[in-house]
C-alpha cells in the first residue's frame, strides 16, 4: 500500500525538485487517508487546501506486467468531492501561483472552475479525459496528453474534422483548435512540444523500466517546476523527460521520484 493519486504524485514530484507546492484536494475518514498524505508530507507539500470528507479516500489498484507496463483501476472516493465550491475556496492560492496543475481525477465542475481563477499558467493534464467546456480545454497552457488522450480532446474541439494520422499532425491540430501550447508524450520516443515558436521533438532518456506507474506524473511535476523557474516549454520538457525516465527505474510512484541532487539519466542523442 503506497501513497498515490495523479494530483498527489504530481505534487510530490514537483516538491522533491524543490518546487514550492500547495495541494488542493480531499481525503476520506478511513485509515488510507494517512497513507495518501504520507508522501505529500514527507516532500514538504503545503496541505492547507486538502480537506477531510466523510467516506473512503481515493484508491487506485495497480497491476504491473513483467515489462514494467501497468494497468490501473481507480476508485474516486473523496476525490469526487473536489468540486467548484472547493476550488473557489482556494481562490487566493490559485491566484498567487505561477503554475496551476490540474488532472482529470476530480469532478468536471471543479476543473471548469479553475481557468477563471488562474492568473499564472494552467498546466492541464486531462487524464482521464472527460467531456469539458471547450473554453477550459483552450485555456490549457500547456495541455499535456498522450496520443490516446490527445485524440479524445481533439474530437471534442473539432468533432467534424478527420482524425490526424501522426503525432505532428495531432499537435498542430490542437494548436489550430485554439490551445496555446501542447506537450504530447510518446513513451519511449520522448515527447513532442508545440508552442508559438513551432514544433520541438524532445528525446527520451533510455532506461530499463522496472515499473512505469506514476512516471507520467513525475514528468508533469518536473515540467511544472521547470516552467515555474522561467524555463522555456521545450527546456522544461527535457527535464521532465529525464525525471519521468528516472521514476520508471524504481517500484511504485512517489517512492521512485528523484530529489534535487539525484543523478538523472541522460537524454538520447537522437533528435536532441
């Protein structure tokens, strides 16, 4: 039994890289609440915005194959209470933050309440993808998605358009649909970044994967830290690629994340 949850994982990943992180969320009244909060506390995340609600804490049941790939079943639990009212109650924290990171494990109205309160950058990871107000999707800067998620988001924004065939076409189409910047993660092929300066291919950091659980969350936490430090999106994505690869070399999610000072795997030379 290990601490997890996409938002919590992303927060821990950022905090372990010396990010100044505040978490908005919820835990239940069961024993798993302390498990869920343990990693956040250890990483130094500010938990003032995490409330306790009656019922179970969110739970993910993870199975890992011999090649390190994972399959996950998620039970929302207390996460289902992180609605528009709780988001609005964190207005001051949101307005003061350079980066606000959001993913899809909270209710739709909680996500849709965010853009109006964000004065910095809205890093949106719609995982899992749900039906959202197109204006919320277009507020993403960056939108961080894998190929499957990207196709689902694009179908919401351009329902009558023909589906693109290649990663390059996907990110161009998302930009043309009104999204300011996109990071398309491509697993062992690295990622593809699209911003106003153009397309940037970011190489992977080759490693022997032990467990990929939470590696994508480590990527996002590192991406947020890089952007908060003022790095360009491609530069932040290069750091994120290294941090995500490092996470795949250890078991579990949060326990596998690097801290400042840990040696990160080098990026591949190809397409560097």
